C-alpha cells in the first residue's frame, strides 16, 4: 500500500465514530486484525475474531458501538466505535483506494489522436493508445497499456485498468470499472456455413453499450453486435472470465459470477443473480430477479420473474433438490433391487418366466 498517514481524529470524523484512546494516533496501513502491526488500522466486525483484539499490534481498531472489552486491551491500541464497523471499514477502504489512485495527467508515452477530446482531471498512463474521435470524460483514469480504438465514448469517473482493449464505437457510461484484460467490442462469433463445409465470416458492424456504475472483471469479453448493440445496463456487475456474446442484453443490477457464458441474442432481465460456470444458450429470454445456481445449463427461456433454477439442463430449485436426494440414494436403491431380483429368482427355482 502507498504511504499515507491519517490520525485517529481524522478517521473518526470521516466515519462519524467516537474515539476511545489517543486521538493523535497515526496510521499509514490497513491490516487484518490477526496480522496487525504498529502503525496499522484494523477492524472487528465478526465476534469470531474478537480474541485477536486483545493481542493485536495494530495501533487503531474500528469496533461496534456496543463493544465491551472482556479483558485488558493493548496499551498502544486506540478504538473508534461506530454503529456498523464492517460498513465503516468498507467506506474507509473506498476512501483509501480513491486517495491511492488519485492520479491526473497524461504520460508522455501515451499516443492520442488529435481529434480526441480529453476531459478535465483525466489520467492517461504509459503506453496508452487512443484513436480518432474519442471522448474521455472528466476524472476518468486509463492505466498503462490500454488500447482504445476510434469513436469510443467513455464517461466520467471511470477506471480503465492496465491492458484493457476497447474496440471502435464502444460507449461506456459514468463511474464504471474495467479490470485488466477486459475486451469490449471484439467481433461476435458469426459464421455462415458454406457448401464446401467451410465457413464464411459474417461482418459484425454493431457496437457495445455499457451503462453507468458497471464493473467488469479481469479477462471478461463482451462482443460487439452483428447489427445494433450488445447492451449492459446500469449497475451490472460481471466477474472475471465471463463471455458475453453478440447482441446480448443484460438488465439493470444483474450480477454474474466467473466463467459464465451467455450466447448470442439472449436477453437477461433486471436484478438477476447468475452463479459461476453457468452456460446460457442463445436467443433466450430470462425474466427479472431470476436466480441461476452455479454450473447450471440454461437451454430454454425462463419467463416467470423470481424463478430459482439449478442443474443441467436446469429446472426448478425445489424439484432439483428432491431429485438430487433420489440421485444420491440411487446406489442403495440399485443394491436393494439386485437383492430383490435374486430373491425372486430363488423363490421361482431360478427359472426366468417371460
């Protein structure tokens, strides 16, 4: 972590907390409570870790307002009591991260076409390439090695991390995060079978549109549309290693875990939760607030909002659990059937009767 020093009084003011100890205590690092060192700040939210606070070497700890020490605390430890220590620590992490990444300016090795508009307080790192007729919004940060093609629009306060590739005509909203290795706007998987059993590529001339407050994990790919747009709506969160095919639409605030693949032209509703390694075939509709368990295979549309499914092919979660209980009992059932068959043969003298 980069060296930044804060006092207990500064942190208490940020969090609206109450100090118990020395308000001038200084910290420059964040740590887990069991790994605390002098000059570090930690927090206690889970009672499971409460024993660590009595021997931590951290200088400052955020605890709940109802925390009462059951034994002597280290003399070097100052407490800040808050209503919700976990949320307060998350706020502090966000503040710390913003300060750590508070970069501005354009690195001399960046290559930017003269027709591109760069907003105020933008950071563009080493070896970044930005094509013609792009627009980069105020406060956006584009880190080393990113490649941005022509006519790309990126909104305000975005973080585009190292090595992101953004193809032409992609549109990105405000407050978005693209982690390293993300590829936006590569060609969709479109090929037409020929009589010679070869395939002819179908030109992909659409684009990708990303809404506001979208976060996309490392090495996730979102393909450009054949025609029109592949659309990721406001508030969507995509994990690492996800494939979103051409012309897919994902509704507001849907979250998708790692290694999921969504085939072309499928529409996913709002507020859905999709587990890891889910496979969704193309041209389907998935209603709002649907939950899909990890490693499920979705081969048909889910039209009822709030449905929960599991399995491959997936079906209702209640039926799946009952079926799974039966599946686990299958070896015992087969063994009992074998015994029953032998018993019936013995009773009939070992002869088979058709």
